[in-house]
């Protein structure tokens, strides 16, 4: 089993990515709103940004986690995702990493990702 972590720099791609992953047998995705140190260091703090209905110009990332059974699924998932966001080696796309999982509990094999 392998963990995939994918940080999407452009949140507007999220629904297309999730649909494409689902259509290709990748399910059980955990989705987190996130930000990186580079983006955070370029922003001015906005005190009380939620007070008085003021909207902040703050824009974050989306981080996706999923487990896959087969190592080949990693490359397939990467290809699908880059088809939507562009080459991860280019700026403002995000990152895609994976690693082997040594232990996993709580994933039902009947519902485990491919």
C-alpha cells in the first residue's frame, strides 16, 4: 500500500481532480485546506479578518491524501492530475509525492482504493 499526497496550488481544479480520480478507481480521498511557508511569508497579516464582513484576499492550497494498493497507480494518478493542473515541475501547480505505507489500520479492504 502507498500513500499519495498532492498539494494543488489552484483550488479551482479540485472538483475536476476528484472526479477524474474517482473515475479511475481512486477513492477515499482526505481533503485539507492548507498553505505553504512561501505563500504565508508573502502575505500581510489581516487582523480580525472575519470582523465586520471584510473579505480577505488570502488564497490557500488544497492538500489531498489517498491510499492506493498498487505502485503503478501512483504514476497513473500523477498523469491524471498533471493533465488537469499542468506539469508539477512548473511553478504555481503544486506538488505530488508518494511513499510506501508500513502499517495501516482502519481501511476496509472492500472499500480500499485501487
